[in-house]
């Protein structure tokens, strides 16, 4: 896949939001009064949903190496885990922040889960600053500390709060300011945007469990159940 020019990252949030807004939304038609036709319509809708699920998962399967094993992507839990969860997230996303404690609880309880983070700053200008700083923290072996600190920030995301949280988490801010502008940080963010476009992930958070893209609202996801289901599928 051809990489985008490095001047693009500043424009990426707007481009991805525009793409998301142009995705058509289809409402299910009202069910007919005749029960036989109603059942046929329901069966058809279930088949369409199953086919769409298979199509989504195939997109992930086609990109599974980049999703799960890119050495530039930070790993928050067991790098050798048997089940991999990939998360596309934005530090300005309240749904990402709400789900994070449950995801951390899962990885603390199940040491066989690998958690790969994809920095996906699509919501605000400060999102890009936070993602760059988090990737810079990875160069200092401080990604986990900074990631959790940024996820726990309350209120609107702003640069002052981002740097203060990172400093409190033990980051060398002077070094990080240099590292966050390095080409490899830009390359990782561009790669994540390309991956997100490839799997049609136009929102945060987006979770992929062992190649299966989750479509439920993040508040409704039972991560332990999804991991158990992934292990069952492997048997």
C-alpha cells in the first residue's frame, strides 16, 4: 500500500470524518402483515447481516499481519498472547475512556491476551498531539504509563493537559517533543489511517478480537466473552 505524503496527517481527522459522514445508512423496512412474508424478510435481513459480518472480518483477515504484528504499534499486554485484541482509539473519545477500565481488567485477569494499540486521532486537533506524544513515549518505554494517564484525563482534551499528564507519568518531555515529530511516528499514524480505511473503521473505539471486528456499542461489549468465543472458534 502506498503511504500518503507526510504533510497529510494534519488533514487526516477532517478527511476521515468526511468519509464517515458519506457512508450510507440503511434502515430496515417495516415488516409486512403476512407472517410468512414477515419471516422471509427477517430471514433475509439475518442473512444480509451475516454476510456483512463475514465481509468485515475478511477485510481484517486480509490485513491481519499489519493489524496484529506491526512492531511500530505499541502492545499493552502479553506480546505472545494466544488471542489478540486490536483497538483503534482516540484520547478525546469518551467511549474509549469509558471502555478502557474494562479492557484493562480483562488483560489483568487473562494473561494470555495480547492487546495492540492503534493510535487513531480523528476527533480533535489535540487528539493528534496526544497520539504523537503517546508514540514518542513508546520510544522511552513509557507508552503504558502515558496511555493510561491520557485516557484518565477529564474534560476537553488540550495540549497543556496532555503534556502535564505525560510529565506526571514520568516522561522526559524535552526528548518526547523531539521524538513526536519524527518520521516513524508520522508513518505509524498514517499506516493506522490506511488500515482503518481498509477495514471501514470510521469511528472510535473500534475493536478487533482475533480477526473479528466487533460491531456492538462499546458499552455493551463483554470482552471476556469475546475472547472466550475467539478461543472456541480456534478449536
